[in-house]
C-alpha cells in the first residue's frame, strides 16, 4: 500500500469518533510532521504514523489492549512494519526499544503535544505567543493537565538531543498553523 497521511486519516476516523482523540492525533501529527521536515525524513510516513498511534484507543481504552491489539488491525490493512512497529513503540508498558528517529520523535511529541494543547486552552490567544518559559512553569504544577506524564516529556527532549526549551518551541510552532482545527483560539480571534 502507499503510505499517506490521508490514508491514515481514513483508518483513524473509521475507529475514532471522539473529537478530543481526533484533536490529539492532529496535534501529534503536526509535531511529528514538523520534525520530519527538520530532520529531512519521509513526511508522509511520519505523519501517517503519528495519526495512527492512538487509532485504536476508543475501541481499546485500556493498556492490556492499547496499542497492542490495534497492531493486527493495521497489519491486516497493509500498513508496513515501520509504521506498525513505531505505533507499538509509543507505549511505555510494552518496553520496546526506540531505535529509530521516528520512534524517538513519536514518543517525544505524544505527551508534549497534549500538554501544549492544554496550555493553549486556558489562554485567550491559544498557543499564539506561547513561550517555552510558561510551558515549563506549568509543567511544574502537578495539578495542571495532571494526566500528562512529566517524566515522558523530559525524556522525549533528551531522546531528540534537544533542550526542553527547543523542543517546546518546535512543537508550539508546528501546532500553531492548525490552531483552529485543534479548537484553540488565535490572536486574531482575541483582537
Ligand atoms: Fe497511546
Ligand atoms: Fe497519544
């Protein structure tokens, strides 16, 4: 099969109806796609993988099933090993090696994209003008977006050999163009 982000979107939306989950997929796609450009990697494969990483979460909402029981569905549809293995590797509980740049990047973007999204939801201008400094401040408040694993955010930046500031700035910049799709307000709305 030809791996495209549009094909991945079809698979994702066949299994996922929740707006929050679709927005999470789009946010992670934007972040991972931004890094594909930055690293000169295959953007379609990277974007498809990001869109698919939680595709089965609605049908498999527990860690005894997600994402491992989604993998056979992806294989059945003809997704290549690179995509399926990368999807599997995002899950901490499967303890798979993150031995490719795509696996590292997916892991590094998953929790951080969610956290930045949460930061944007409480700002009148969404993520427009959101500085790494204020994201880091919120990371230190355990009650804010409590479901986001801080240790995974810090480990992700390290895996990419980036400072946390650089990683945050990259992910904010990648998500900014799709603010509206993410349900975030923009500076233009606030004006
Ligand atoms: Fe997941
Ligand atoms: Fe995720």
